[in-house]
């Protein structure tokens, strides 16, 4: 083999690969603005998403499905009726299994781009994103393998879960809650970091020495799929709400606010929850609302 001749070829291949990866990393999503849509009578919007059971993802046939998908379909019909604008949409799923990258993609997008999934509304995130009004109240659930004895009192977690590790997704409010547990109740707690909540759930289902704090939709999905997990009600928290996220340059947010304020009080909204999250989700959310 002629090593001297092969080196330039290897270098060229490396440079081409680096250029491809760099251009991909710098790719920016851009959708039509509301201002443009009013002039044209139509708009091309982009919906990116993070895979969330019952909220956003693809079914076995590769079609987009979930509560957020139905929500955006209803938004499209509402815009057509009230504004006379025809919405054309496309889904971007390259970051669907990486929450951190998904958030970064939305932040760097321009115009009519919407982020779908179980995105918790926080004051810190409002500095970098626009949010729709809340569309659902989240119940954060403490989950373990089914063989772990039930935690009777959250204050006793350091004793009850002694020797266990927390599985955590970086950059999430679930991570914030686990950090709170460590600081206030469980100083010796150590973590294993993963890229997504489904990955965390699978690890917990496989290992009785692990636990996680996850949004209720992952718990309901796990029960539906027959995974060997247990919910510890002593660890339930319902102080958060989910919303759609948008880049700061998205000027559709006033319309989204008008639509959402109507939609969340409709029978169509409750049907969308039942169809995508199941009747148990509706009961859980109704019980949370009743306690407020």
C-alpha cells in the first residue's frame, strides 16, 4: 500500500466529514412569520418535537401522533377559521431523542417554528424562549423497579433508598427536582446521566438499585407497556405546567394565546387527552385540578 499517496485522501475525507457535521450542526430551522402569512394568505410552519409518550412522536407506520400533534392540528383549523390563513406544516425530528439538542434547536430557530413535547414552563426558560399558555398540569412522579419497597414518607428517602442511584436527564426540571432531593433530604445521593426520559425509564425498569423522577406521561406509558415499575405517591409533585415553546422571533404567539385560552376549556381538549394519554391521565389531571 502506498502510504504517502493515501494520506492526502484520508485527510480529504476527514475534512469533508468535518464540513458535513459542521453544516448540520449550524442548520437553522425557519418558518414563515404571521406578518408574512397575512400578506400571502398561507404559511409554512415547522414543528420540531421531543419524543414523549402520548404527546409527540411517530406511530408504527411512521405517522406523527400524540396530544401535541392533535393540538397543532386544532390550531391550524382555528387559524383558518378566524384568520383565513392556510397553514402548511412539516415536522423536524432529528433531535427527537435528545432533549438538550431539541431545546437548542428551537432557541436558534427563526419565525414560525414550534417545539412540541412535555416542556415545562419556567421563568428561567422564558429568558430564552416564548411559551404558549399552559396546556396541561404536569405531575412529576418518583419511579423505581416494582420490587423496591414503597416509600411511605418522602422525608425518609435517604433511608428507604439507601444504596440507590438517581437516573437523571441533564437540563430538565426533573434534574432540578432530584438536585433538590439531594440538597434537602439525601446528601449521599449519586447520579447516572442519560440523554432522554425513555432511556431513564428503561434503566429503572431493569435495575432495582435505580430510581428516577419523571413526568406522569412516561409512567402511564410504562404501565401500558407492562414495564416492571412502581410509582411512589409520597414523591408526587404537581407544581409545573407544560407549554409549547417558540423562538423569540416567533410572532404567532398572540394567536396561539387566543386559541389556547379557548381550546383548553373545550370538550375537544378533554377528548384529545383521553385519546392520546388515556382515561387514567384525565382522572389524574382532574384530581390535581380539584386539589388546587
